[in-house]
């Protein structure tokens, strides 16, 4: 691997450009990097690492001055047997590097090692190189013209080399520093001073030869330092604690020892090892500093003393921790005492309130006994519960209101309604039970719209006490006498829960009505059915839908032998027009009424000289009951063909045109404006005018009544002008209605929400839009839009389908309702 950083080989090549270079051989030119090389003085290449010869002897390199060329040659000859001298060696990380002050420089570089140069000649040799030396110095902060060093102090002379006496290792002949280096770089502590300090410490146990005693140096620790050390040790982080508990194997001595923390290694005492050399000196009695020093060493005593000191330190630290724990405990207990005092005061107040509540409840129980001279009444009991709710609200809310009401209120309510007849006095007890509803009803249960008798005292009161009276009355009630029952439920609807009202209507009232409808016979019963069904519409609404189909079937069977001359059918059917849906009503009319009216018109005889109008009047009486399109269809099919035929035959017999004009205007006056405005009816009357005009125009040669042509033309012009005026008036009326509706909408509730928009559209199209009492879907109120059940969610209308709720547009909703 080729390395591109600056190496020692590059520095040598930069500072010594004239050294001997390696010339390429023929084999190297042929094989390139794969050629075998005998020399190791070249720079490493991409060919890989060279193997090192570990069998060669160690070669120590001298660090003296550069010798002359002749001396180098002699040294090379003398060392040739040991190892060939290397002129250049490429630097490698695993090869020991030679000192750069050794013999790697050529004789031409002698002057660089020693001597001084002037500043003007400094760096002049870089003109033969690439200038890398100057660049490196500038990168390290060197400024041209200033000296080297941290403070740019520099030195007068270059680093001098001192020749070693022999070829031994560094430091074998003492210090090799020159006088100049000691001046430039003085050393505070020298080896001699260190040796003296060691001798002084070693001789502390010996008597001073001068007779004086030297005081030993002691290291003192204050109690505060020990406390701080203990707190710091207590706050060790988790990695440090794990490190303190690591298993350590000590193999530095003759025997293997196992420690369970690094602190045990630092605390072990230094037991001297008896080496063979020391044993031999002891046996021979040879004097020596080591032997004397070992004689005064007491490692056991030092260990014991250190152990006592450590125990004392641990005791001080433990006492400090215990003291701090007790102080923290005092602070914690102070806070606990304050909290307990607050709790105690609050509980004492609760006990006082509960005792007063208990006194009120016991007083109520005492007055409810049969032998009590002053029995408790329902209004007085209500005042007691009001006192509990106003003064002791928390206790009243937390108490079990259901059990309390069952024990006290229920018997009083039963006694209060003992002789009550709901159909005779429908409003009896409404005020007192409305008050009990505010006292006993569970607000949380009410907000969720739930039904839980175990958690709501008022619901249980109405179901167990009030409801049995209602069941007994409904069981004896006759459905045709509906007014008292409707009034009773209307007066109690704002008091009784919604689910109880639904139960009364679904389980008690509806089965009675259904049974009565099955027994009803429209041909024999003198009381119309709508008189005892329609009063239930505000309360039951869509619950009555299952009754409509059997009612229509019975009416249809009763109309099979009906003739239009009998006006009682209209009186029976007219109240149901707004109850049935438009589609079902129209289908009923087309099936049972329209065919009878068609037969009646067929029986009508049109005779200008003697006209009987009874059949025509019988048909036109149903104009408000059947649709305009059905009535127009009857007239087009059964009336106008005969009428136009009579007109044509009359005109062909020299008629009196004044009589024809009166006859025409008389028949036209028999129709209402709504029927006349229909395009088909207009077309038929215009056709009659055209027939009269053709008859007047075609009689040129024959006898013609004077003024007949002018009268017919005037009549035609007048009738068509009336039609035009009527159409203009209708358009103007519609424009005014639209303008008034726009002004009303602008002056009304602005901005209008989506519910108001639906209500406005329902009013425009004459569709019933009202909420369903007590019915919700996912918390949203349900509404009836005609016969469709809907609910509104964030500006979207959802219609009830077969299996799910489907979103729909407002126009589609209106079309479905129609």
C-alpha cells in the first residue's frame, strides 16, 4: 500500500538532494515492480512489504558527530562482517529508525551539522529543492526573520552533538548534554537531586549522624475532605460502579492473586520479595544499601496502620452519611406532618358535616314511624333533601342517594299517589315530582343518555312507584277515548325519563291502537278513525306508520261500491291527505277514486239547451284531493272530446253566435284558475276558439249573423289577452315571493347553519321537518324529513338506508321526501 503522507524518507531527500540515487537496472526495466531487488535502500513501492531478517545481530548506532569520509570507510570495513552498512533506508513503522544526526549525510553536508551561519545564508540551500522545509516551518508557526521556540527566542548556535566515549547505550557514560544546551534549556531537577531525595527518604528510620532528629513529613486530611470524598464516592455513576466491582487478576508477583476491585490493588501493602541475590547477600553478610533498607522496612506495621486509618475514614464517612440521612428524614417528616395536619382538619370538617347529615336522616326516619304524632310528608321531605343538597353538597353527592331515596322517599310517594286517577286529574303531582327530579336525578347518567336503575334514584322512583299506576290505567283505557290519555302524557312528558315515555308509547299505547284499528270497520263505525288516531301524531310520529297500511286497505275495500255522488268518502279521506306520504296518497287516489270519477264523467251528457251539471260538480269537488295532473287527465279523456264534438255540431247548424259565446264562457268559468293554467286545458279552449273562427270565416257565401265575425274575433282576442295577463301576473308573483324570501333570509339568522337551511327548504316544499324525541345516533339528534329519518353531522345529511347511514345531497333529500 502506497502512503502519500510526508515521511522521514521525504525529509532526508529534501535536506540531502545530492545523495546517491538508485539507478534502474535492466531487470527492473523489464519486470517493473515484480523485479527482484538485492538492495533495501530504495523507497517502498507498490510491490508489497519486504521481509525482515530477524537472524541478523542487533546493530547499535552511534549518536556522535559526523566523522570524516576516511573514518566512515574504516568503520564500514570493520563492521562488514557483522552487517553490511546501509546508505539509505526507506522508513517503515515496524523498522527502528536511525538517528538523523548519524552517518547518513554525505561529506558535502559536514558544515550543516556544526558551526554557525549568518541569517542571510539561512535556508539558502532550498534553492536546490522544492522548498518543503520552509513550508513545514511556516505551518508550525515559524515567521521569517524571527527565532524558533515557543516565545521566538531561538538559540545562538545550532544543536551541538557530544561524542560518546564508546559504543554503549544512551546514558551509559552519564549525561550527554553540552554546556550550551544546559544554558539554553535548563532542567529544574537533575538526577543527582533525585538520588539525594531518595536517600533522604530511605534513611528516615535511621538516626541522624549529627545527633539531631528529622521530623517526618505527614499528610493530613481534614474531616471535611473525608466527607467530600464520601459524598463523591456515593455519587458514582453506573459505569464507575461497575468498574469498581470488576474482577482483577494480579500476576506481577511470584504468586497469582485475585482482587475484586482496582481499589484493592492500590491498598495492598508492599511485601518485599526474597530474591536469590538478596538471600545470598544476607547469608554472606555483604554490606549494601538494599540490605540496610530491608532491615528497617515494616510492611505489616504499615499495613495495620493504613488499615486503622482506612477504618477511621470509613467510620467518619459513614457517620456523615447517617447524619445527612437523618437531616433529610427530618425534612421529610416535617412535610408529612403538614400534610397530615391538613388531612386531619379536612376530615374533621367532613366528620362534622356527616354527623349533621346523619342527624337529619335519623330525624326523617323517626318521623316515618307509624306511631309518630308528626308524620313526615312528601313536601317536607323534599325540603330536607334540598337542605342536604345546598349545605352539604359534597357529602350528598358522595352518598348513596339510591338507597336513601328507597328508604325514605319511595314510601312517601306511594302514599301520595294512592288515590290518583291519571285520566281524571292528569297534572296531579307534576310539581312535586319535578322538584324530586332535580334532587335525585344523576347528572352524569343524564348526559350519557343511559338507563341504569341501580345508579339513578329518580329513574328507579318513576319506574317502581309511578309506573304501576300508569300500567293499571292504560290497561282499562279505551283507545277511542284518546284525549284524556294524550293530555296526561303531554303534561308528564317533561318530567318522566325519555326511556320510560318510549316504553309507555311502544309497549302500552301502540298495541291498544293496533288492536282497535284491526277491529275498525269504516262502513259501520260512526266515529271517524282520524278522530282517535291523529291526536297521537305529535307524541308517536313515525311509530304510527305500521297502522297506515291496514287503514288504507280497509278504506280501499270500503270504496269498491262507492259512487262520486256520496260525499261522505271525501270527509273520511280528507284528514289523511297530510298524514300519508305524497306517494302513497297519490297511489291510493289513482287506485280507488280516479276510476270512479272517470266513469262519472262518461255518464255526463252535454246538452246546450238543457244541461245537467251534477256529475260534473261531483268530479270537480275532488279537485283538492287528487292531483292536478290526474284531474287534467280525466278531463282530456272523458270531457273535452264530447264537449268539442257538441261545439262543432252546433256551429254547423247556423247557430246564434252570442249563445255560443255565452256557452263557451260559462263552461270556462266552471274550472279553477289552477286547472285553467295547465297547458293541456289551455290548448283545449284555444282549439274551441279556432273552431269558432274557422266556422265564421268559412261562411262567406251563405247567411251570416250580423256582427258574428267581429264578436268571435273579439272573444278570441280577449281570451288570449287574459291568458297573457295571467301568465305575466304569475311570473310577477313568483318574482315577488323570491325577493321576499331573499330579504327574509338576509334579515334573518345570519350566518345560517345547515340545519336552518334544511328547515327553510322544508318550508318551501311543504315538508314536515322536526326532531325525533329521545332518539340519537352516535350522539347526533335524529330528525324526520317527511317520512325519511336523517341526522346532520358537520354540514352533511345522512339518510337511513337498509343497513347503514348514507350521505346525500339536499336536492336528493327533497326528491326522496316527495
